[in-house]
């Protein structure tokens, strides 16, 4: 597992993996802009990646993707562990994210990783099936 910040060489990898993981993938230009920001943090291994934004006293998870053929082997858990280690080392007290309320895999993952429900954001995502609620989750980092 490698931990790196803003590696432009990861652009093709993250764009392709995001396309495989989401109905409405972000395009290469969007990832290029994100990776160029000094506040973007990226953890990646051969099967997946986790992208965060570091802002003040928190990390926001922007996206997390594991290749469909490599799921349920602990890749996402390991990436979240690396992110938590980073937050601890940099004394960042909280990590938060929004995720679709009907995303069972993500819900199971974040619950198992110690994230707590904070609130629902009604009709936050527009999908082919209509509007979907988001849940805002937060994990407190202890030093
Ligand atoms: C969500 C996702 C990142 C999980 O990746 P993963 O590498 O398969 O997850 P892990 O193997 O690390 O799973 C760790 C734990 O999360 C939970 N979990 C993972 N997938 C799950 C599923 N499909 N259903 C229920 N719980 C699940 C389990 O508790 C699991 O532990 P276990 O396998 O010992 O039971 C992956 O399914 C994915 O890329 N989905 C599409 C993109 C997405 O929805 N990203 C999250 C929103 S940002």
C-alpha cells in the first residue's frame, strides 16, 4: 500500500476506476483539477483509491473506489486505516463525508470503520432513478 499526495501520474488510474465504480463518473479534467489542489490527499493501492480534501480541522472524503473484481478483500478498510493514521499524525480531529443513503456497501464499510450518522440531506443526489438522499457521516479521530 502506498500513501501519496497529489501524484499526477495517478490521473488515469483514478479516472478509470471511478468510471467502473459510479453511474455518474467524474471526468479526467475534474480529477486533474482536484489532484492539482494543494489540499487534496490521495491514498491508493493496486485495486483502489481514497481521495480526501484537507480543510482546516477536518478531512472530507471526496470519493472511495475499489475495483469491482477486488471487493470484500479489505482494500477499502486498509485505505481508511491509512487515512485515519494520517489524520492522527497531523492532529486532524474529524473525518466526514456524504454518501448515498441507499449505498449498502458503503454504509456497511463506514459503520464498520467507526463512522457515526450525523444527518440526512434529502434528495441530495440526482440519479437516473430520481433523487436520492445522502447521509452525512463523521468519524472522530482520537490522538
Ligand atoms: C464501498 C467499497 C469502497 C468497499 O470496498 P471493499 O474493498 O470491497 O471493502 P472492504 O473489503 O474493505 O470491506 C470492509 C468492510 O466493509 C463492509 N462492507 C464492504 N462491502 C460491503 C457490502 N457490499 N455490504 C455490506 N457491508 C460491506 C463489511 O463490514 C466489510 O468487512 P467484511 O468483508 O469483513 O464483512 C466498494 O464496494 C466500492 O468501490 N463501491 C463503489 C463505490 C462506492 O460506493 N464508494 C463509496 C462511496 S464514496
